[in-house]
C-alpha cells in the first residue's frame, strides 16, 4: 500500500527538480547577501520558486552552507579564463545575482578590479544563456556617496547631508559604465 504513495512522491519530486522556472547564478554565495539568496531561492514558497541555484565563490564550499540545495562552483572571477571555463557551461541561467566585492586600497583600484570581475562573469554567461532575463548588481557601497574611508574622516552627524551630494572629482563604482 505504501509503494504507490512512495512511487508518486518520488516521481513528483523528480518532475519538480527538472522543471525549474527560474535558475539563479549567485556570484558571491558565501557572503551575507549571497548566503541568504542560497537559503531562500530554493524554497517552494519563494516567488517564482523553487529556484535552481548555482552558487559561485572563490574558496571551497564552507561547511556552514553545505546544507543549502545549490550547485556550488568554486571559481575565482578575477581570472577571466577560469570564469569562462566554469561558467560558460551554464546554459539554463535566467537570473544573475552579482553580490560580490573585492576591496582595494583606492577607489580607482576598486572600480577597476570589481569592474573586471563583473565583466568576466557577464562575458562568460551571456553568450551561453539564451533565457537570461535579469542581472541584479548589488555592491557594498552606496554609489551616490564617496568611499567609506573618505566618509570616515568626517563627523558622523554630517553623513546625512554628504549622502545627497557628490564630489564629481572622486571616482566611484559608476566608472563601471566606462569598462563596457
């Protein structure tokens, strides 16, 4: 009597696994935002879910997120060849969540390094993902303000007013536009 139930349950589970509506590539899966996405997207009550999730990080998969139902890919996205080799195989991606960041000594170096990382990912994925619908870029800084090291020199009570103004002589992550 239990056999018919078990057969139907496993058959239905297999159908769900193979019929994802949305497939996410989470670049920076071991960070705060990436780890949260890896937890939430595969759930059946997530909008558009359950999602199939590819998680990308530079280091081996840590034990604290090994229980997330994701396809973990160890890849250093600063290396264009490694990025192309590992990510160009992913032809079913519908959404990219780019939530990684590398910190360099100057804002100009931040723009250059982070821009190249994003470019490596997009160049590896876009030509091979015909169903790609959306790219979400989330960075660690508010792009309308100066770098945190610059802001730290000022009285915190002035931060509110500084947030609304921009010193156009200081480079910001907006420079990414020039890379493409």
